């Protein structure tokens, strides 16, 4: 009997009980080299298996097939098979997590080869939920999923997983890419504060040497800081790695200089600097973000006017903010009103702008619910951090490392109980 046909028969006969599946797993591990050497014969075998019942066997065969070089034509066949498997597979895949991750990564590679990244978004979202231990667990598939969301411009879909609080990370690279791609998705959605938080996580994360992800994140971190806050400080927090504090600025000089020019508040100087360095910003794929930073300076200057004046003509706004015309000033003011950045009305008959107070009274049911949910989330985070602190304080690796770094202990270091008189 043909070895491959015999293997299919074993998969069909040993996929019911847990003991049978464990036995099958041993057989499949021994047959792995055979499957890889016969990769061209594997697609017909998959038609004999049900991915929901024979998940483990299907996974081994599919992995062996997709690991071999695949042409664009073959990818058109492989992508639907992999998608159907990811959606239908059972918990059997947890016996071979590396193979499941390999299949998902190959699926990502093939949809990119076909130049249709959107075809991988839904299956990779399903896959990462299947391999997650909990919602707090960051899997290697998070970054792959976010990359496909970026390439297909499915920003809202990518944003859906960024609300999860991550506490469990297996590999540092997964965390760097998750925060970097997540930051870019938030930029695409104009969620600049969330983007700033994610990019901040990248540049302040522990690292012994500077990596390319941190450098690119730092460039965007500078630009988003200018857009969101109108300022940027080159001093990183004390908890940042010494490598980041010493070297990040050296790799991002044009961006640091842009922030310094922005801080001077002179729009003409800022635009001249951007024009001089336009080629550099464009090669980094950051020119669009740089232009948003320039535009934000106009907004900052208009916001300052609201603190001084109750009414002002569009012509005066254009002159003060250094815009080309009252019409351009009107467009900026209208956009800021729409975005909730200022509160104002425009009398188009006489070209006057009237600045108003914030109408929010913070007493609606929606606002109270929002405040309550924020408080509940902060309380949950506090409990989680306390539990993590207790867990670390009892960790043998941490205690042994702390013991090596600190040779001497005093009684003041310990909570020594007082003597009691009985």
C-alpha cells in the first residue's frame, strides 16, 4: 500500500478519542520528512479529510504542502484550502502549535504574493483567537494580522484587537511589531492618543541594542506627538533602556530637527525645513504624516486665538495664523469644529467667527457611563498589576538575579515582626 494512502487511513481512523489523537501525533511526527519529500502529491490527499474532524492530520499535510515553494497559480488553490482549514479546525491543533503558526504565516505570504491581503484578514483573526490562551495573551499572529489590516486598509478591523490589555508576551519581537503596526493603524483611524501610547511602548521597551522597529517607531512617535500635543520632548522616561536613550535620536536627526523647528512656532520656517528634507521624509513613507504635523501648527495657532478673542474675522485669522486667504482660514475652522477641537460658529455673511465655550456639562447618562467604565477599567488594571507584582516578588529567577546583584542585606530590608509580650 502506498505510504501516503496508508497515512491518510491512519488519520481517518485515529482522530476520534484523545488517546487515539496522541498516538496519531507520534505517527505524524515520524512521517513529517516523508510528507515534505512528496509535497507535490499532497493536495489530493486533503480532499479525503475533514478539517473539523481530522484537524491534526490535515494540519501536518497542509503544512508540508505550503512549506514548499509555491507559484502564484498554486497559491490560488492553497489560499482557499488554508482558509477553510483555519475556520473549521478543532482544538487538535494545540498539539502542534508551531505547525499551525507556520500555516498561518504561509497564508499571509501567499495572499501578499497574490496582492490581495484582504483575503487573509478574516482567517488570521480567527486563527489568533484559536491560539490565544486568554485575551491578555499576545500571540505571534497578532502582528501578522495587523500587517494584513494595514496593507488592505482594514483599519477598523485591526483596531478591534488593540483594545485588549496585553500582559503575556512570549517573544519581544512580537510585542515590538504589535505596537508598531497597531500605532500605524491608529494613525490611519486618526486615533492619535492611542497611536502615541502604542509607539511609546515600542521606544521605551527593554532592548539591549537599537533595532529597526524602534527607530521607525521613534520617527512616527515624534510626528504623532506634534500632531496630538503640539510639542515633543527628546528626553525619554527613566524606565527606557539606556540603548534607546543614548542612540535613538542619532538615527532620527531630521525628525528631531523638525520637532525643534515646530517648537519655534514659525510656520514659514517649518514649511521651508519640510521642503528641504522632503525626499528623506518621502523615502521613510512619512511625508503624509509630516504634512499633518505642519497642518496641526495652523490648528494650534487657531486654538490659541480662542483663548484671547470672542469674535474674529476670517481675514484676521488668516493673517495671524499665516494662511493664504480667508477661504483657507474658513476651511481650517470648519474642520476643527467638525473634529471637536474648537467650538465656534461662522457668520458667512460678514466673515466673522464667534468662539464658544465647551457645551459639555458632564452630566448626561452617556458621560456618567463613560466615566464609570473608565474607573472600572483602572480598578481592574490596578488589581492586575498588584497580582503581577506579587508573582514577580516570589519568582525564583528574579530573586536569584536580585541576590547576585545585591551582595549584602540589612535587617531594614526585611519586614521583621516585633516581639509580643504574652
